[in-house]
């Protein structure tokens, strides 16, 4: 497993740590583009995918990013994030491909879940998007500190011809040597941010002056408290009997499906305040704010085995 030595997590991390993480990420992206024919990068407009795309821009500047980006749209995304996604790809001149869960619901290939959450429905559109584009490598913004299942991943992770992942069939990665070999029909998932933490991501955002969707910063929002989470009520999250809304000052640590992504109380209205907040937390952003990861202790791993990121 590739590792990066890191000092104690004081707020003002040495520039050399971010330089090392940036250099590693750029190296991974360049290596995969050099070795494989049709890579694609997942891009949702979330902070990790924004940082990953920023690394890709740096990797090939002044030439354009030499591959498209792909978003699996659940139809339950935050409007602010979709607006940011579209504005970002237009600014960078990157080709955007969108695989829509709603299309699969409309023609019967998928059915709505009883809990209303569409995050688990992303797998089939994702796999079809990979197959349709004949993509042999798919970049994702997963980090090992997010979840136990993602901690098991190598930087370059093989998927079989069905898009499935076998956590017991992991390749060694010594001295930054990445094995991209695969048979016809297989592909690899690639994680340039594997060794980053949430705090590293925010420090890099601060250093690089990277723009993010406004949801990542504190704002007043109508929310409903449900199962220990602050959800955004509306058509996607209808109120249940006995529930009442309130206006709270919150921000989002992650921006997935509206139906399963909770806000956190926060007064962090700028990147410096977010840095201080993240440095003090002891719970990962997914563990704190994503209901779909609470289905079981192995929820993420089960979805990844089926082809989810």
C-alpha cells in the first residue's frame, strides 16, 4: 500500500505534505492516461471530485484534460451542486457525460426503493456508462479515511467483466508502481486521492483557492431532524406525521443524494473556519451525514462489490 508520511495534524500543516499529496495524485493520473486508452473521471461537483479534476487540469496544463468526466445523476441532487458542475465543466472545456437514474426508472430497468433513497440505484447506470464509453479506467475521488471498505482499496483497483470488485483479490503496489493490466471486458478504478484525509482536502482547497458549491459553507436552511440527521425537506424528503421543520445555520460536509445526505450545525462560513471545524472532528463525513451508509456495517462494501464506487 502506498503511504505518505504525515506530521501531527496541527492546523497549519507544512506545505511539503500537500506538495507530496499533489505530486502523487498528478503522477497517478498521468500514469493511467499513459497506460490506458479510454479513461474517464467521475465528477459530481462534490469537493473530492473538484480537487481530483483540479489535479487533472494541473497534470496536463496547458493542454486540455484529455478525457471526459462522467456524473451519475440520481435526480435527487442539490440544485446548487448541479449548477456548479455545469459551470465548472464549461469553464474548463471538459466533456461532460451524464448517466441518469431517472431514465432507468422511466423504462423499468430500476424501481424506486421503499425508503426513497436513490444512491444505491447508481450502480447500473454507472456500469452501463462505463461499458457504453468503452472506458478501461475510471478515476474516482474515494479516500481511504472515508469508510472501512474504501480503506481496503488499492490506488488502482481491478473490476471484473461484470464491474464487480473482489476485496480479497488485491494487487500489491510497491514503490508507486501501479498495475493497470486487465483482460478484455475488465476495467480498473483509480483513486488519486487515496492517501488524502478530509483535512488534507480542505487544506489543499484553501491553498489553491479552489471554488466549491456554496452548500459546503454555513448558511441558513430549513431542515427537519430525522434519525439524528438534519435533512432538507421538500418533494424529495416529504415530512412525516408529527415532524416539524426549523431554520438552522448548517453546512454540508458531503453532497450526495438529497434524500440521504444530512447537514451539520455549523458557523463555518469560509474555508479557514471549515478547516478549524474539520480539524476538531472525530467522525468521517460519510459516517456523520450519509444515511445510506448506515444500512449495515458493510453497506459500502456490499455496494462496491456490485460495482458502486
